C-alpha cells in the first residue's frame, strides 16, 4: 500500500483577521497556549503521517522553519514550500507535486482544528478508503454553511454534488479543510481552470472524484469539535474551549511533543530535553511533568 504524504497549507493573507495578521501569518497566532499550526500538525501526527510539507507565503515561510525546524526534534520530517499568491487550495497539490511523487495525500488547512475522542478512528477509515482507491472528505453540520463548500445529499444520503459558497441554501453539511486524496489529485489539479474568483478550487477536485464515483464522505458527529479559526470570534472561542478542556482534564490538546513521545517518534530523553528548553512556561512544565512521570 502506498504511504501518505502530509501537506499543511498555511498561506494566504488572513485578511479576515486584519490588523492581527498584517505582521504575522494567521497560522502562527495563538490558540490558547500554542501556535495555531500545532493543531493541524498534531492531526497529521496522530494519523501516523510523519513526512509533511508546510506551504506558506514568501514572507512567512522562514517563521515556520524557525518554529518547527526540520522535524528532527519530533522524530518526523518537515519540508517547506512557498505559495507566491493565494491562488486557491488546489494549487497546494501542484506546489507539492515533487514532494508527493507517487504517494497518496492528506491535505489539511492550517486554520482547521479538529478535536474529539473518536476523531482518529475517522482518520483510520479514510486511510482504508485510500487503500481501496477512494478519496475522502469530512463533512460536518454548521450554522453558516454558505461560507464553505456545501454538500448536497441525494435521497440515499450519498453525495449528490458539492457547491462552493452557494448563494442559496442547500443544507447545513459542509466540507471541512481536511482531505485524503489518491495520487490522481495532482493530475486533476494541474488540469483545473481558475474559477470566477480567480482560484483553483478544491471543490472542483472533490467533484472530479465524485464524478468518477471515487469520493467517500465521512460525516463527523456532534461529539467532534471542528473550527475554522479564520475570524476573531472563532479564534477566541477555540482558545476558550481548549483552555477549559485542558484545565478540566489536566491534559493538553495538540501537544506535538507529547504526541511524538506517545507514538514512539521520540524517546524519553528527547522529551526531557525539549521540556527543559521551555521550562519557564506552563507548556514546558507540562512536558517536564510528563517526562518525570514516565520514570
């Protein structure tokens, strides 16, 4: 079975968050006590994907490299690429084509956050779909569906079509910013024409797979928390949610060092080293206590 290459698209101007993002990438803003990009990165790591390309703007790419390095500290491999202009999500597949080569793909947007006890089980189902030649999208019901790609279902609850930011109501089920694609997605992306918005639309790739009967939908239930942290309110709400959760359960979410340790990407010695490098922060103290309790 082909391996899966991970892509995090952390580009764009973040204009919905101006002036916060005039001097820094949206995906470097804090969501509670960690940079936003830790959340999509943790999703890939928990899915067992450890060869990951981060795509960002020319101005911001060096900041991500400074934050995360080449991934050695986490026992994974991180690479970087530049998206010159925000020409659409689908362009990420073209930019990443030399990185992906002949492998399958998991693409996640850098401002998409998922959390829930059964979420990893859903990722495993998507992995099985890939092994059978199917791409997968993850749908969830939201109150503002027309801001996203909306999934219209047929009478058998199968995908009928996906409409990008429709003007009329087609329902509340939308496509989240997480996609498991077979390698064919690269060829599809390279043959796309820009939409009326001037972008290469990820919806067109999804509909292409749908037309080939090669697209599966995993519908996330109400126990899964999802947010697109691209607005002031969603950024604050996400921070409050994770603050409350971590205080209540004394456990950090999207703690990439802990995930690396739990999954065997790094050993206890490396975990202690990382903890000591951040020991003045509560985050560093959490890692240190984790390492001590493992003794």
